[in-house]
C-alpha cells in the first residue's frame, strides 16, 4: 500500500490547442473538459467507424465522472459534514473538480485542494540556495495534521511526472525528501494508523503519459494512459461502485485465509531470487478497505489488488531481485538486487540509479530493513495491462512486493494500541521512509512455512494456489 503521492512536476511546452468542432462544450462543464482526449478518442472511434463523433466525448466524461464517484463513495466513504483535504497537480484539474463536486454532493462541509505546479518544483533546483533543500513547509503539514485531528478526510490525486527529478542532483533530492518526511510525519502518522479515512486515486497527465509512452504523440499517449487508468481502476463496468464492493470482499476473503494459516515465514523462489522472509509476531494480513479510527470505512488505494502484512524486521535472509523498475520521487531505479542478512541489507545494487538507491537506504537505520510484504496475483488488471506505469500506486498492484522502511502498525493485532517499543519487540520496523519495490512475476513461487516447519504452496507462477 502507499500512503502518499508526491506532487511532482516538469517544465512543459505549452502548445496552442486546436479548435475542435466535435466537442460540444456547451453540453458539459467547460472547466472539466479536456479537448485533447476528445480529439484523440474521436480519431480512434472514427477509425473504428461505429461510434458517433459526439459519443466519444460523452464516453470519456462518463468515465471521469465514475472515477470521481468511486473516489468519493468507495475510496473515501466521505460522510455528511466531513471536511476534505485534497492534493493535486494543476494538470489534474479535470479530475480534482469532478471529485470536488462529488464530495459536496456527498455532503462535504468544506473541500480544500492544495495544487502543485511542475515548473515551480523545478525552479527550486535551478535557482534556490543550497540551504533550501533542508527546508519543508512545516506550517503546512502541521495544518494538515490539525485538519485530520479535527475530522477531515484526505485524498491525494497522483499523476506526477515520474522522471521529473531524474536529472537533478540526487543529494539535493534526498535532502528535500528527508525534510518533507520529517515535517509530514505527524500528519502521516494519522494516515498510517488509519485514524482517518483517506484514499489515493490517479489522473492522467501529459508528463506522466509521455514518460510511459515516449514513442507516441502526446495526445495519443494521454488517451492511452486514461484508458489504462479507467481499466485498472475498475471503472469500465456498468456499476463500478457495486463492482468495487465485490472486489473488496474477495480481498478480505484472501486475507482471512492467510490469517488462519499463521505462517511464520514466506519463501520466495524465482529468477535471481532465493529469499526467506519471516513474518512479525501477531502479524495480521490486510486487503481491501478498512474501517478507520474515525469509524468510516475507506479503500485507501484505487486501484488495490494486494493483501499485505508486516514482516519481521530481523528475519529476512537471502537474495531478492526486483522485477520492475522503481520510480522513487522523480528518479528511476532499475535492476535492483539486494542481499539480506538477519533482516538487514548487507548488499544492494542497481543497474540504474544506484546512487539514489544508496541514499534511500541510508536515510536512517530502519531504511535498510523491511516494513511490508504484499502478495498480488499476476492476473491482476494492472499486470494484465502489460504496462509499467512508473507509478507505485499501479505498479505495486502488478506484482507481489516488499517495502523498505516503516511498517504499518495496523498489520499487527492491536497494533494501534502498542507503543513504539512494543511494536519493535514484535518485529515491526520503523523508519522515515516506506518504499515499495516489486519482486513478483509469473516466474515467482511463494511458499508459506508454518510454526512446525511444514512448507505449503501459496503461489505458483505468480498465481494464488
Ligand atoms: Zn507499501
Ligand atoms: Zn503494498
């Protein structure tokens, strides 16, 4: 699971948009309308020859509408009178405004959206003094924590350019990430402990689409990314809210099965991987939605395909190889291979972005240990799409994964009530970071090991047994 999205950005070439006769702007809310999508879908459907030109526009708007509805009704479960704090990039306006509308219609008392801007984020790296990179807007994060304590829900729209900071000084990137982690911690803790209802949903943006589909014209890339988001976010159904409820129930059933088994460890076997990971004492498998401390049922990640729990921070042994690149706050890390000894990273390498990986695991002592283990079948819609989204919200749902850093106390029995020392005694890791990386594939076998050392198959070739 991921708990926040970075609002990252990039410099864009602003091209004049052509005037499109097919767009019936008057029939829709102008502000929410993205003509580029209309244009591209128009040419695709025209080519198919079976959908009237106006229909393409209706179709996209309909899906956007459904995504916003699912975000508010399934993701947040927003309650009448509740405040909502939302973060979004200015490239996500179309979705942010739809969500705002749905939130108010669901009875939100106040929706506050903090918008970020690509160009502004890069200007810091161009023009700010060196000391800037140790700073974060503490007052802002304190305000967010205050809002959450007073009952606000939290929604993040993800969609940043995964390559935004890939050419920037990794030392500065690391320092600024650290400053944000420290400042955000009090607010993030309320999210980690599920004290409030929260969710993350994706919006296609030109920069993200171009990073994913570099060979396509930007308009085509954007339309392809929207299609992929709608499909993997399970929006392409007559009644997506009902479809989500069924999917959520299936995840809960899978987690219940693993909780009944009470494995002490998982053994992973696959190309470049021979790895045994102990599970924390009193670990609890979780999947799908959850009832937050404020009593509201929410589904924190859209999409979500994983069941996950807390590994034991001192019980990881062997070598594990990543099966997908890791996009870490603007930088791509590829070909990660890590060897663990008694839970601690003894050796870590990457074919690309090794310096960023090293800075990441040097964040603090807990950054060299694991805080999450998640199982995802290879047949999940994200894996089925065959795409690498360069965004953890999606890519973590394409494959089984583990996370460096902080554990979720919610993945332990009565974890929310334990002190940091008690959590550590059960094997739960602590760190400023929590970074998921993908280790599953259709070549990966996973076995569960019981307390009496019986080995049972859990996954074969990436699918549930
Ligand atoms: Zn995670
Ligand atoms: Zn996860």
